C-alpha cells in the first residue's frame, strides 16, 4: 500500500496544473462567455426542478428532479462532511474561500456540460438512451475525438469507485460506535473487514437494480437527509451565534495567507481548495452529465439550469455550514483529519451526542453516494466495451468497497485526486469547444420563454 501510495502521490504534481488551468481558467471563460446567464436565471432553474416544465412525453428514464437528486446524492455526502475537514486540515480555514470560488465557477461549468448531455445523447449497444461526456465528445466533436472519450471512460473505471465514501464511513463507525471486545472478540482490522462486507452487501441490493432503482432511492433519501443535516448545523450555529462572524472572517483573511508553509505557499492553498471543491460538487469532472443525460427532458438549456443548482446546494450551502461548525468548535486545531475532525466538531457543539446524529446522517449519505457512483462506472465500462459487459462493473465496485474499508485515507484520497484530475482534462476540452453550440441553443430557448 505504501508503494502504491508513493507512486500516486508522485504523479499528482504532473496532473494538477492542467486540471487547475482547465477547471478555473476554462470555467472563468465560460462565466464571461455566457454573460452570467446561468446565474441570472437562478429562479427559473428552481421552477424547472419543482416540475413546472415537466413533459411526460419527453425521452429519458428519470425526471429532472430525480436526475438532480441522483447527481447531488453523489456529491452531497462525505465529500462535503469529511472532504471539507480534509481541506481545512491540509490548508487551514482559508481554503474554504477557494472552495467557494471554485463552486461559483462550477455552477456555470455544470450548466454547459449538462446542457450538452441532452444535446448530444446517444445509445448504448442495447439501444438504451445515454448521455454524458463520452457521447458529447464523440457526437459533438466527431469520431476523431473518440480517444478523448476513451481516456475519460478509462479513468472513470477508477475515479468512480466508492473508495473514499467506504473508507470514511468505516472511520465514522469506528470512531462513534467504538466496538469493544465485550461485544465481539474482534480486532479493529477485523471490524473494518466486517463493515466493508456489510456495506458491500447493502449496496449490491440497490445497484444491481439499475438506474431507475438508484434514482428512486436517491430521490427519497437525499432531500430528507440534507434537511436533517442542515437543521443540525443551524442549531449549532444558533447556539454559537457569536462565533459565526469570526469564523467567516477567519476564512476570508486566511484565504490570502501568502506565507502558508504547510500548503506550499499561496498557490498550494488555492489548489487544495480547487481539488476539494471538485470532489465536493464534481463540476468539470463529467459525472453529473451522465445522470442529467438520462432526464425526461428534451430541452438542453432547461436541464443545464437544473444541474447548475448542484454546486450551489452541495458546496455553497452544505460545505460552508460544515466549515463553520468545524471552525467555531475549534476542531480544526486538533491533530485529526477527514470525518474524525467533523465528528469531533459535532460532538463538542451538540451536547455530546452530535457525533451519533452525524453517524446516522453519514450512513444515509454514504449509501446514496455508493448507489450513484456505481452507475457512473457501469456507463464508463459500457462505453469501452458494451452494455452487457458494463454491468459487470458492479461486481468490481462492491469488491473495492471492502478494500476501501481497510485502506488508508491517504491512499484513497490520492487515488481519487489523481483520477479526477485526469478526467477533467478530456471533459473540459470538449465543454469549451462545444460551448458556442450551447449559447446558440440558449438564445432560442430564452427567446421562446419570453413569448410564452
């Protein structure tokens, strides 16, 4: 494990700068190229999500709300709860500011990429409607760009594993429940194996049912658990209201800490923020278009606006609340990282039982994330081979859940960071090249909207 970990860590410096330039540079280009259009129609996006413009006769397998729920299920979860803690541990409170900036840019990236997912839908070898980067690359840019699509799908075989989620869920269980020898004569290592196997079995019961099953479960779990989590955070903030403004002030002032040695200087701080924001909301990664491409929606711009809400919900709202709790509780000063830091923050601020509540929330988030990620992997393998072989990805996926339960956080984090950084490259190249097509469609859509 140490050998693999060292190899992955050594590879990261060669992948993070292309990722940074395409995600931030390309994202800023899209913000100005769109003339801030997605942000100006934020209210309209909410109306679409509420089902005001649903058409039962449209092609697709799930509603826009279900697609958003499924996509958010993969992002609102441990990426927001433990990912923020990892970012603060690695870069200090100031890193949260750069997570915000990346999320705002990410909203525009998701608007373009998920609009493209509807514009350039294709079919798999079974004739089922499909969407996502592989399809808007090959259909939008042409067959000459197929190597980009293949590269994306190949990286997805590793990037879409639920290893981070399984790892952090196991850490949550071990930290809160603290199984002792008085219950079962098992070592911590055997407990981790047991948790991994149980998690794999539960995940299997849903993911082998296909997309509709996943979307149905995700749309039932995610809104409720997000609400419970936000209520818990609001209670903490209300009980410590005098510490909210100092916490926010610390985030903003520390964001411009040019002397940060722990992160490799100012740019190191920014890159940590970009990495963790991408892991939080997956903007630019190309995963969300896979779900939104399945929506019962024939209007690309409408779907793009729905998708834009994802980064706002999971990063601007959830990540910010998590960060404030971690900072005002003082947990960020402890020598801990990931979910352990967040658990400590909730235990300190919610009368000693906050960690138990968080464990319940994390369980729901972990399962919903695993359900949705498996689908991304199936689509990647299906594109590389065919739909029949693609389904076997789920077996590989559940086996890796068990592996992740006993792996180190550092190994899991580096594996995901590397895979994500590589996946951004082909996806953002395609999004930037096809952006004029989205703008053309947007003019037509908003012109017709004014008339109606």
